[in-house]
C-alpha cells in the first residue's frame, strides 16, 4: 500500500484518503510577481508525480492549485516596472503555464487566481471578525493566533513562548524563515486609489496572502482534503496560518495529509537575484537538452531531500535518461505491432516500480529498479507478445514519469 510522509505528525503513514472514490488535493501555486525558476518547478513536478501516481494506482484525483496574483511583492514589482499588477501577473501566468505544459505537467482541475476570489476572502474575514478571532486596526484586519486553539500545530510551535504583548505584522511575507510571533494580517486597508484594491463591506483594501488559500479552496472543495501540498518554506508562516483561518470557520480538519517538497539550491545556495544564481528551465535547453531532461533531473530523487543543482550533475542525469531510453528501444523494435502476452519481465518491472513508489514516492529508486530489470533481460529472448507486454508496462509507468515516450508513442529524443 502507498505510504507517505505526513508533515502533520512527522511520520510515514499508510495513505487512506478521506473519500475512497475521489482523492482531493490542493496545492500552493506560484506567486506570479515574478517568473517561476527551477526550484519552484521542482515542487510543482513533485506534485505532478504525486497526482499521476495516484491515478496509476487507480484513484480518481480532483486537484486545485491557487495562483497568487495579488500580494505585496506583486504591487512593488508592478510599480518598479511601471505597469499594473494585472498586466504583470497575466504575463507571468502565461509564462508559467507554457513552461509547465512543456515540462509535461498535468494542469490541475482548478487554477483559481486569488484576485478572482476577493468576495470569498471578505466573507471569511467577516466570519472571523464575528467569532472574535480577528479584529480591525487602522483600516486593516488582523488574526490573533492566541484565540485559535492549537495554533502552530503543523510546524510544532511552542506557544508557551509566544509574547504576551500584542504585536502586529503588516506584510504578506517576510524574508528569512523565522516566525513572526504576533498577529498576522488578513486584510490590507487601502485608503486611496491604489492599484490592486477592491471596495468591500469591510472597507477598501485587498486580501492578504494568508487568507487567499482558504478563499479559493472553499469555492471548489467541501470537507477535509485528502492531501495539501507545498514547498517546505510554506511550513513557516503560511500553512499554520491557513489552518487557523479555515478551521476557525469550519469544524473539521483542513487536510488529512500534509506533504512538503524540499528546496533546490544552486552551488549550495538558495537562488536569489543578489547572488545572480537564478536558473530558469529554458536556460538548461542547450547542448541538445530537452524539457524531458529537465523534468527527469528535477524528479529523479526524493522530494524530501535537498537537491543541489550543478551543471555536471544535470549532464549526468541527461546521460542516465539516455541510457534508459537505449535499453527500451530494442523492446519496442522486438514488439512490433504484436499484442501484449504474459511476460514475467513485465510483471517484475511493474512490481519494482510500485514497491519503490509506494515507499513515499522514491522516484530514483523506482527508476533504478526498473533499469535493473531491463538490463537483466534480453529483449531478443522474448517473444513479440512478451516484448509488447514490457513496452505496455513501461508506457503505464511513463504515464507517471513522462520522460520516455512522446505523444506518438515512440521514444523521445
């Protein structure tokens, strides 16, 4: 059975979805004040593999991903570029979808923009005010964590150390990973005609980053989600905020399983403009490399391990994928147009893949195990039908990995 590491409890658990018929998943999407880099793409690819593997195992998946298109950073970047927030974010959303398509990612069933769900955010904030877990201050609205029992439970905050004196944090996000020990903002009051603000029953303003997940999630999902995903950085000052907001207005858990993908570094450092080490997917498309090579590099590891990008490691990954393709081609040639027949090698391939993937999505181990079976089998020793069975199994596996076959059913270059 599939077992996943649940951040809520910090343990590996057998996966039991809330609904046996449909697995509901919601994921933090891109903050589109800027273009997504390969570190962002690694997280989204992990989520893509998760969804595809659940479908491979027979589940129906219903997934939503929020696009954060209104926040402090978007306002600052738009002002810097001399444009509007909408023009800025529309451009970056288009770029994001173009790249995720090229990387073979399945588009979520729902891709809500935060800016399209302001009314829902206002309704949630009104309810929080009514329940007195939120309060107004100078035209803005803040959430008081001390009024939510169990605040910080996902991260594991020690609330006994929380300051007694009230402190308010006004920004959507703050640099670094330390916690802001105080009240966090829900609604930014806008006294003037600022870009990115709306008229509402709680005043003119805009919803904060932390209320946006709840405002979009409630539009498309009822009840407890089976899985909530995001990058490991969302474990600080975001997911616990989202839990507190949503569980303050609904009497049941936000999600049963919480999965977090770890960082990708470049040369041992986080990517940043100041370091000049930000890498985008198209920067890797040189020397004959493809989006398939990029996808394989970013998924060929474990999502809970830090990945440190180095040019030579990327090249090694591309060669590794080419070797696997080289092993697959003789099976395709041998199979011809034959129908699949009973084949022990095909069964071993399936078992090898499932065994590793069921162990918290160990993609690299799964690839190694499949490679070992292929290398240990002579395609010429199989009948055409047996070779066809191997190819058929590999196609099923590649419905998850998406790095071997193209839409025509032949091996990708």
